[in-house]
C-alpha cells in the first residue's frame, strides 16, 4: 500500500503534482476508454470532465436516468473556502476544520487538496446555471453548518444536491450529444474484470432485459456512493448499495475504515415496523432551530405547552461555544444520551425537539424593524417570521408535515439520529486509485477525506472535487502509459470467465427458492447493525454481532426466496444481490469496529470515553487507516496506513 | 397525530413487459397503518405476494423523499395521487380510509413506453436535455462565481423553474401528452440566468424540435400539468418558452 502523497510543503503538493503529472495528447485521448460507474455528483462530474477532455466514456447507473442518482437528495449545502463573507475563512481554515472535524483520522494531503479546489467548484457550478441562493445585491448567499464558526456553505434552498446534480447531469448530457459519453441507464455493475491483476472492464446487468453485458475499458472508476443501507433504515435512497465496491473488494481492492459511519442527528424518527427509510431534516435547520428535551423525565405534554424554565437545551448547556452547531457525531450522541436517560419525547420516547419558535420571533422582529414598525403585535411578528423561515427551509417543513401530519411552524419538530453517510469506503491513494491498478474510487464510495466524521456540506464538495478537478489529472497520469495498449476486447477469456461467475451467482440466488423474503433478511441485518454497531459499540456486542451475521448469511443462502426469472426485469433479484453483499460488509464493519479499541468521530467505543462521556481517541495505537484485504469467505487481513499530522496537531477535540 | 388502520382493495395494472398485453389485477391488503407511505403499503403487498408464490409488482422509486422524480403512479385517476403538490412516495395512507378501493396505473403516454407493471421508460426526457438543456461550459472555464451578480428575483425564478424533478407527471396528466411544462421549465431556468444567454436561441429551437420528435403532443392550454405538478412548476414557464422559441425563430430568419 503506497499512498503516493507528493513530497513538499502541504500547500504546494497539489500544485506540484499537477505541474509534473504525465499528460495524454488529444489524439490519443480519443483512443482511450474509461468506464464510470455511477452518475451522482462524483460520477457525473467525472464523466462530463473526461468526456470534455476527449476520452471515450461509458457511464452506468441503475436508475432510469442519470439525473436520479442519490446525490439529488442532498439538502443543506456545499462548502467552499471563498470567504465571500469576509469572516475569516480561508483554504487553511477549511482544511483545518475538516481534519479536526474528522477527529484526526484522515489524510492531511488529500484534505488540503479538497480545500484548495473547493473554490473552483462553486465557480464551475454557477457557470453551469446552478441557481444558488443570492442576496438582494445579486451576490451569492452563505450559511453556517455544524463544526465550523464561519459561513462558507453555499445552498439552493433545501435542494442543493438536486441543483448541483442537475448541473453535472446537464454537462454529461451535453457530452452524450457530442458522442463522447455513452450512457447506460438501468444497468447494474456486477463485477470488475481484471487482466493480469489490472482493471480492464466490468460485467453489468441490463436490468430491463436481465442480460449480462461485458464492457472493456482502459480504466474503471467506481462512483457508486455510500453503503448506509447496510443498516436497512437510513436516509439513503432505497437503491443505494455497496455492490460495486464490494465486488471490487473481493477482487482485491482494500476496504478502508469500514466501521466509520455517520449517524445524523436530525432525522424524522421511526414511526413503526413498516418504515422503509428515514428522512433527513437538513443540518442547516440547526442554524435556527434549538434542540431541547423536557427537564422532567417521561413528560407527555406537547412541546409548545412546556414552559421555558422546564426545558433543557442540552447542546447549548454542554457545548456553549458551538451550541446547536456542534458536529454531527457529538449532537447525535447527546440526543441518544438524553433519550436513554428517559427524557425523550413523542410516542416512542426516542426523539428530541427541534424548535423554531425563537427563530420565527427573531426574524419577525427583524422584518418589522426593516419596515420601521416598533409596536407590531406579537401575532403579526410571528407571521412575518414564518415567511422568512419558509423562504429558508420551506421544502423541509413541507416534507416534515407530509410525513408526520404535524405543522412544524406551530409545534416543535421531533427528531432523532439516523444513519446517513459512510466515511469508510474503498481505500484509495492520493490519485484516487484503489489497490487494484486501473480501478479508481470517487465520492462517497472511497474512504478518503472525512476521517472518522464528516462535516456537513462536505460530501457534495468532495464528490465534485474528485470528479471535476482531481481525476482529470490523476487518471491522465495513469492513462499516459496505456496509449500503447489498443482497445480492450470484451471477448477475452477473463471477461467470459467473470461473466460466467456472475451468472452462476444470480442463478444460485434464484434456485434457493426458500421461505423468507429478501426484505426480511435486510431488516434483520439492519437491526443487528444498529443495535451493536451503531451509535455506541462495545467488544461484547460486536462479537455477538459477528456470530449473528454469520448465521444470518448461512440462512440467507439456504432460505431466501427470490421470485421471478433471470431474463426479465426483476427488482427482487437486484435487491437480493445487494443484500447478500450488505451481509458480508456488515461482518467486516463489526470486525473493524472491534479492532479499533478507541473512540473517534462517529465510532464510539463505550470502553473508551472521557469522564464526561466524550469520545476518547488513542493516537498512540490507532492513528491509522484500517485497510482490509479480503482473503476469502469471512477472512480478512488488516493493513495499516499510518497517519502523520504535519500541520494540524491532534488534540482532544473540544466544542465546549 | 392520531393514527388508524384500514383494509383496502387495490386494482393494479400488471404487464409483464413492453410487448405483453396488460390488465388489472385485484388485491386485498389488511391492517394498513395511516402512518405508512403509499409505497410502504406497496411494500407490504409485495411481501405478501412473494410469500404467496406470486410475482411482486414492479414500480419505480428511489429517494422516497419527493426529489429524485423516479416514483410515478397514477392513483385513482390522478398522477401521484390525491394530494396537491406531492409525489407518489410522499403520499401517506392517511389520505385513505378503511374499505377504500384504490386503482393504480402507470404513466400513460406514447412517449413513455411501459417497461413492466407500473414502470415506464422516460429516457425521452434525457434526450430533450441532450438537445440543449445545458450551458456549454467545460470544466475549468468558469470565472469567479461572484463576478456576475444576478438579480435576486431572476435567480429565485430560475430556481423555481429548476426545481422540476423530471417525473413526467405533467405529460401523463395532459390529454395531449405534452411535455411543455418540463421543457419550458428548463428553457426558462437557463434563459433567466445571464450564463444561459449566448445559447438561448439554439437551445429553444433544438429542445422543442427534440420534444416533437419524441412524440409528445401539443399544448392546448388546459393547465392540467401545473395543477398536478408535484413541484408546483408554473405554466408561466410555458409562456416564457414560447416567447424564447418565437424570438429564436425571428432571430434565425434575420441571420
Ligand atoms: C438525505 C441526504 C442529504 C444530504 N445532504 C447533504 C448536504 O447537504 N451536503 C453534503 O455535502 N452532503 C449531503 N449528503 C451526502 C451526499 O449527498 C452524498 O455523500 C453524495 O451525494 C454522494 O455522491 P456520490 O456521487 O458519491 O454517490 P451517489 O450520488 O450516491 O451516486 C451513486 C451512483 O452510483 C450508481 N450505482 C451504485 N451502485 C451501482 C451499481 N452496482 N451499478 C451501477 N451503478 C451503480 C447509482 O446509480 C448512482 O448513479 C446528503 C445525503 C443524504 C442521504
Ligand atoms: S414539470 Fe412538474 S410534473 Fe413535469 S416533470 Fe417537472 S416536476 Fe414532474
Ligand atoms: S421516489 Fe424519489 S421522488 Fe418519489
């Protein structure tokens, strides 16, 4: 494992790398083919940029259109060190906040590059016609996000991911029209094809006809998103899966920090057994919403009926410096702590309040002030304030009302933490190359930049950084040596062999004809993961989880019922393949969590906490990236990439 | 919120594939909670079908948050069901009561062929975007994001048009199967922004030409699309598109 971090000063590494990287001349680019799996922010930006450069790109997604990739659902915003607000932001600060926010478990060089290119992302998106929020003067507006004290988040109401993705999607469609990108919709990558250990293509399944297809290329980019759905319930889209990354892992790509999961503090709580997914209420709401629980245990009064002095604004109490804007891992654990102690609200008692009453009044007064009215009646102030809040968060409030049937303008929202993002993913070097030569991982699918905890509004930034501004350089460095190799023939033996194995696996799933549905296995896996590898973890629980998952796997492969045929559109079959991979991943996540006997970021080992219940890191023993190599059925070997911190010296993270 | 349970009868369009002839099948579901989403009710039904050894119903969905535009059911004669400005996935069962019969069909439109059961092929929308629904700016070409201030009203209007999720409900609800609302929204978004200026004319002409080629119908101003659009995309966008299109026509003649 060589992380290939360039020599030199931290703030010169990327510049230097770009200055010395190998280039491919335009006529050669036309002869080089690149497969991009995934069309979210990472995949779409990569496919578009590579197409523009002249490479022949084949892009794949399992949805019916590339515009529907899960990135579309991102709400709150995207960070960039523009310092338009003149509030002290800089590339260094964004770098620093991200390394600290990640609890010192990320690679400094990658994070610095991310901060450097962040500003170009905003320029690019605006040029594409992304309608970011603006001030009356016509300039871009910013807001704050958790874990930072500056306003560096750009947004488009609560639909930032949608607008960024539509920008990248339009850039891809332009390349499709120009003939540089070929789009394969409703296709699922089933495996990567290696020739002499080097990635040379994929086997994909056409989800409409069920046919397997072999596609050759000079390099393969996995931009397939995160694996939060291993928990069954998460804020991810229903189809989000680990399959592409997992198949690559089984072919030799190491998996980095699999147990690093982000549990987001503000989601709509579970309402019953029927629940199929959880809905995020964007972190941006914590800018204006105040989080609290009743001071009295098991208080059954409505939130709006509990007087001020009987409320515990526990984040403001515990973390006066950051208050409601502490990072996600901290906010989530604090909510769990209050609910476990019996202060939770709502029917299930597994929820806390997120209250906008104060913000509504504050904004109302400001609006009244703008109109020069000093004696406006309270109810008119509230009405004005509601308009302001509606402009900022209207779509989120609507979504909340539709799901819960309650009006969040009148009553505080009920929220609870939910699985949201996975910092872990395929291990990549500085060039975003996995341990398989020719195979790259971008966006949430790689482990790279967020350490043990991601700061809000940084995933969109990373996806677009990887696709627009990093991979065009680093891939060229690899492809420069590929020009002598002609087109990759997908009829070679390696392709046929891989295709045969894929077909056998699919047929095996269909042949089991057991008694239990795929969904029921997924739910059981999710429960094991949430209970034992969720917000709090301990050695005993993790060991139990590993045993339980192994027996679940055996049961799956003998008793699952997958209806339908192989040669037709068969969503249950697609799901079965994904759940089979999630089961294996779940085991590795528990093994990784067991190995890491420290708490850091979102990974909280109950054995390792400070006296006041904060996560306690162990830098002497665990300042490494855990990169797991698959050695066969339920067998892994651990490789460690030691992390050194030249610039941001690790300290106990404090937001007090 | 008070919740309750209900037993329902479902009449669902089943069609094995694009070539097969489809028909309605009737199913019963029991003890459905009013807190479920409409698609969660379908999950329950599908689990039941699988355990009975029958084939589950294929339907499109992904985000289940009303933003990806994938879900697409025609419910009791309305695209995305009875709630205003809502997607199928955000419809919740408290919209129904015990004993109801619910009829569910796929989008019906010549330009959206049925793939299976309730799934249709909307790739025509992608091809319309390919024809011009973008600004031609390669990665790295951009100027500083604040170099061109944009009037807030225009930026807001562009955002409102850009909120389209590409679900196709406008087409499915239109008696003519017109895609004007979808196309108008994209043309408007880019026409309202200074960055979209240079390609305004070719964009309008090419996107409209592609729309016609895909077999979408004409607009006869019934405004059903606006009324049923889950994102409240306004028909003002159609008017703006017509203006852009006519303007572009003149411009080409002059050249
Ligand atoms: C509700 C929600 C809100 C969020 N809000 C924010 C926010 O405000 N700010 C922020 O920075 N981040 C946010 N995030 C995180 C962020 O959205 C994601 O991390 C990011 O969008 C991931 O982008 P991606 O390109 O890596 O993957 P995705 O967008 O998940 O795309 C994955 C792509 O891979 C394809 N794919 C997957 N598997 C296969 C396969 N086997 N074969 C073929 N194709 C496949 C899919 O079709 C899809 O095109 C949010 C996340 C959620 C869930
Ligand atoms: S205009 Fe409305 S109905 Fe039509 S595709 Fe867009 S969001 Fe759907
Ligand atoms: S499933 Fe995404 S909009 Fe309904």
